[in-house]
């Protein structure tokens, strides 16, 4: 009889990697959508917030180009400028969008409930924390300054400018991988990635780490705290259930409603690691 043995990691969780928008900051992850509304307003074009809001991370010029596929947007733009932008024009709008985002940072970069206390608890237990964003470094630093002033102090932060890959956006795993490299942690099963979109979940799975989805405060839900509070309970629960199912179908190892519930998830991951279970 032949026997085969497999090495297994049975140590602790070493790092938690957090997506910034919708997970750490910005209830509903609506900051980008609001900045897009403002951008088009500057050009006398009305863009509804719900049409500006998407959950996929795209290069900004491409995101803006997709919005011009909306007939109402294209029609309004032609009335102002006679013709739609070309590729250089989309990039100019993306540069202007960054300025809109920076000007709104004090409004949009509000720390979400339970983040600071949970992260401080994990750091006290020896777990390293990284924050990631598919945004450029100037915006990433502005968001981090706002977060730090509210009590969130990650050990490392990684923006899209840290990534050399030609396909840097989620669901590529590079933001997570670069975070682990900069933190100096391995193996992959000692790392937990927490995010609020299906892209975040797929990126975590592609990186081979434990992957946790957050529902209520995130971009998939796309609601402000006030909208959540005033929503009919049946409708709210229906939306939460729908998003939870989507996240689990996408492969998330765990799905929680709010950030504080990640504390028990980390405890469960620790228990699994102790008996040699790794993220599948």
C-alpha cells in the first residue's frame, strides 16, 4: 500500500487585507458614482446616480466611455458639444473625474461602523492589516488620511499605482498579492481578504486566500445608511439575502452583513487553520 502526505499550515491568521471603498470607508461605496454625477454636471449633462453606480472596478476612462452608451447621456452631450469624446477626450474626463473625487473626499471617505475597533483588536492580536484600492495613489493617500484621522491605521496600503501588471484591476489578484509581499506574510492560507463586491471575492479566490464578503455597507447593496434605515424591513432583508446568495455563488468562504461580524469569522478561520484546513 502506498501513502501520500501533504504539508499543511496550522499557524495563525497573519494578515487581513481590506478593500477601502464600501468595506472600510464610504457607506454604500457611492463616492465614485457621486463624483461622476458631479463631473457630468460640470458639462451640463444630467446623469442619474443609479446609472453612475457600478460595482465592477474599471479603468476610469473606460468607465466613462461606457456611460456614453446610455442614450440620454449621449444625447445631452451632443447638444452641448455636437460630438462624443474620442479616446483622448475620455482620458481628459477621467483626469477631471479624479479632481472631482479629491474635492469630495471629506464627504465620501467616512469610516464605516465597527472598522476602527475591530482592526485595532486584530492588530493587538498580532495580525497585520493592509488596505487596498484600485484608485491611483493621490486618491488612495487622500482616503487614507481621512481614515487615519478617524482611527483606522493600516500597516500597509496598496493602490493601483503599485501594480505593474497590464491587467491590474480586480478580479486580478495583484492588489492582494502585492499587499502580502509588502507586509512580508506567507503562506497564502494565513491571509484573509475582506471586500464588498463580487470582483473583490473573485480577486481573493484568485489569490488563494480566505475570502469574506460584506453585504450591508457595500457597493453591491449601493445604499446609504439612511436609505438602509428607512427601507421597508421586508425589502431590506430581501436585498441582503439576494446579495448574500450572489456572493456565496461567486465562491466567498464567508459572507457577513456588517464589519463587526468579521470578528467571529476570523475566529472560525483560526479554528480551521488549527486542523489543517486551507481555503479551497
